[in-house]
């Protein structure tokens, strides 16, 4: 009889752990636009993003997957600015500081704070930004907006010197 109570207790204690879930998508969207020049505008719809049950968050994307409306801009972006042959990927690894406030069992919008390290053009930079996790029908959609300065990532070129050192970035990761 005692064994049954111990077994029931173990099941009850471990069931919340079983309910936690890891999420991933291969179609997260990263959109950027220059603060001072709307012509510098691109989107990558193939970013891989993982959200783990402990609040860890990671992104990886190929630089060449950014698509520009202006073809010439895409070539300059890959060859001259981001040097995507030498630095083919961008990464983010971090953690949601207030992850415990997100109720995955209840539809709603939950503000979050994310801290971590972003690597672009071979340069690592500590980042902190706010975002939102929206739960819809039991599935999370994570969004964030922030601004980066290209010089901090050693990205240069005549275009940046003339018009665009700051880039606004919008991220959306809908998990299936």
C-alpha cells in the first residue's frame, strides 16, 4: 500500500515537468529596415528558433536568406557589407528572464525580457530586449523589436557611412 502512495506522489510531482514543452520552428521571420533609409529593407523567413521549457531561446539563420526588394542591394549586402561567404550565419543564444510569468495553458499576451548574446559578422555582443509571447490555442508566438548599430558588429562600407548605421529589427517566431 505504501508503494502505491509513493508511486502516486511521484506521478503528481513529475506531471508538471511532463507538461512543459520545447518548441521549435524553421520559419521564424527576421525583418530589418534602416532607421534613416527605407530602401535598406530585407526579410529572412528561414530562421531556426528554439524555445526550451527552461526559458532558453536560440536563433540561427543564414545571412544569404535575407531577401531584398532591390536585387542590387542584396548583392552588395552579401558581398560587401555582411561578407556572407566569410560569415555565413548569425546567432542568438539567450534566456527569457521572466519565463515563469508565461502561462502556456492560457491564451493571452505575456511581456518578456530576453538577455543573451548575438553574433553577427563574427562579432559577439551582449543584448537585452523586451518582447512578447502570445499564446493562441495553446501555441506560442514570440515577437521582439530592437535596434542595432552596425559599427558594433564591425559592419562597414560606403552605404553605412552615408545613410544607415542603425537598423531596426523585428522578429516573429510562430511555433507549430
